[in-house]
C-alpha cells in the first residue's frame, strides 16, 4: 500500500520556485530545496524526480503567473511589478536565461519559450506598426531592469526608467 504525501505539492513547488529565484539553478542544491520545501530527500525524489525536473516545473509555474491579459494597461501593470520592491528581486526567467548554458536541454527550451512568450506579450500590448521590433527592444530593456533591480538599484530610479521605457514604445504613463 502506497503512503500518501504528507505535504502539499503546490506549496512545495512555490517554495522551490522562490529558492531557485533567490539563488539560481546552480546555486540551489537539493538540500536547499528540501529545506525550503520542508520535506526529506526521499519525498523530494519521489515527488519531483530530480533537481532538473523540479526546476522545469518551478519555471513553468512562474511563467504561468508572469503576464496579465495583453493591452497598454497590462504593460504598465507588468512594468510596475518589475520595479516594485519584493523578495526575491529580479525575474526568474531572466535569471534562468543568464544560466541557460548550465540547464538541461528541456529547461533551456522552456527558457527560450518563456522569452519568446514574453516578447509576444509585449508585441500584443503595443500599438501600431513594427510592434514586433519594438517588443524585442522592450524585452531587452526589461531584462536590464530586472538585472538592475536584482543589483539593488533604488526603486525610484527603476520606476523612472520604466516610465521612460513606456514613452519610448509609445505607451505614455497617464498623468498622476
């Protein structure tokens, strides 16, 4: 008779996502993950298979929560979230893209799809011609904002850059 799990898989996945987000794929050990999730190594391997498999699930979970429905207001909401104070800082997708070469091929493909999906979201939010080109520029700038956020730049500085970014892609921030 199989034993039932003594932990909530969704809560454990959320905890693992935050561990990877804080420390990166390479910087997070199975021991770190077990501690963050509050489970033993036997339960870890039974539920998630391996660190690589758990990372893919955690990144997939993160990607599903990344962007709201498309539109100019959604882009403002997204950028507000990018520059807001929070822990962990930065973006799990951007951090994973930086570590891409060290990931398993399936995780590399997930990172690639995540970046393409984020760029497609940006394009769907942008008005007028050349939305794809401006979305690619926006993706590059947003990745930079995430890195600057993680590096501890002041929120006020990041917010000013995000506002300028909105203007540069023809989505002016409404007067406050």
